[in-house]
């Protein structure tokens, strides 16, 4: 049984892979989504990541499709207390921004779609610097005090705004961020490493990196001369054109061969071994894609392998 990881200073304990819900109601229909969620739970997984805006970018969708699928699955399986559900606020077309009133209204809408009384981890999806941190934290604290949210986190936030938020929470004795969701992977390190990661480390925040596999590039399926059928193929393939991308693939291939493991598993294992990281986020459109992601729970890379990958990605 894979041991769960404690989420920062919170009481939440999570599987070392957070299952990305961005594909539910988008590239995975309800039946596919249920199958993926069932297989993830059967492997010991308990940490599902979504957002109120998933997947409003698809014509005909309104946003909240992913939350609705997850809510239906949890209700059908009767396993709400076994699943840590993370969702986010600020990007839903009907609930944009981080005003105090909007945060609370959006939370109510998420609770309805998830068909639950509480959200385990509630992130601000994209920070809105025009809104004072006092207003944001104040609204989140009300949700926590009301029992509608267990813990709070931030995604896509600057080190300066995060520092300001933490200081305000500490000074006023209000709910405090315990988690961070940064863009971070082997071909995108400066999006997290540096002041933001240093602050997370000093403040005891757990990081759940998104784009952990660089839109699929770090699965190894993108190679010169290949065509991949994916909604995110264009974004992933661009890494092939960079020297860093090529070096990272070569280093991943070498480590993967040594462990007889998929390239994706190795990329996630490197991420999971980085300071502050509790659980990388990765999504699967179908059950066949899941084993390579779940493998991160058991693959431990040597110090030499970690150094090799870090050097290749510099």
C-alpha cells in the first residue's frame, strides 16, 4: 500500500499523484472519466484536482463539467470521505475574479456541482492583484469557518502576493494557505524554482505542480517525425525544437531504460523528489494512460539519476 503524504501543515493526507480532472467532460466523456477514477481509486489514489472553469473553453460547455462528473462519480461510489477533492475559483465565465462576494458565490456553485457539503482544498486559480489580499483571505476564511472548505491554496501567484497573503493570515489569525499549485516540470523550472519555491519551503506549503508532463511532452511520445493525436499536441511538440527538450528526453530515456519504466513515470518521479512537492498533477483520458502515472508512487530515483535529469533540464 502506497504511503500517503501529508499536505503541508494541514491534516490532509494525499496519494503522491494527484489525478487531474481537466479532461473529464472534455476529452474523456462521463463513462471514460468514471473508468479512470475507478482505476485510480483501486490503486490507492485519493486526490482529485479540478476547477470550476473546466472545461469552459470547449464550444457548448459552460464550465463546471469536470466538477459535475466528479460529483456524480463520488455519489455513485459512496466514497466522499475517502476522496480529497481540490477545486479552484476565479476563471468560471459566470464567476470571474476574486472579489469576496464572487469567491463565496463560486464556492456555492462548486459545492452544488460536486454534490457535496465541503471542498477539501480550495485554490485561488489565478491571482488578481487588483483585489486586496485582505478581501481574498477574508472570504476564504469565512468559507473555512462555515465548514464549506477544509483548507485553502493558491495557484498562479507571485512570491510577493503569496508573502503578503501569508503575513495577513498570520497577523489576523485567519485561514492560511497550505498549498501551492505552480506550473513546474523538467522543461519549465523557472516557473517555480527561485523566490516562490523558497517562500513555499520557508512557510511549510506543499506544492502540487500542474503541467507536470508538459502537456504530454514528458511522456516520451513526441519524437522527431511522429504525429500525436492529442488536443494538446501543438503545445507539447514545441519542446522538441529546443536543445533543453532534446537533452531532457535523452536523459529520461536513459533512466527509464535502467528501471524498465515508462518515460512519464520517470519525469513524475523527478518532480515528486523536488523540495516542497507533495503530489504532481497529471491527467489520463483513458485507463490505458493511467499505469505510467501511478508508477510515480513506487519509483525512487537514485541521487545520480536525479542529478542527471536536473543537469539535462538546466
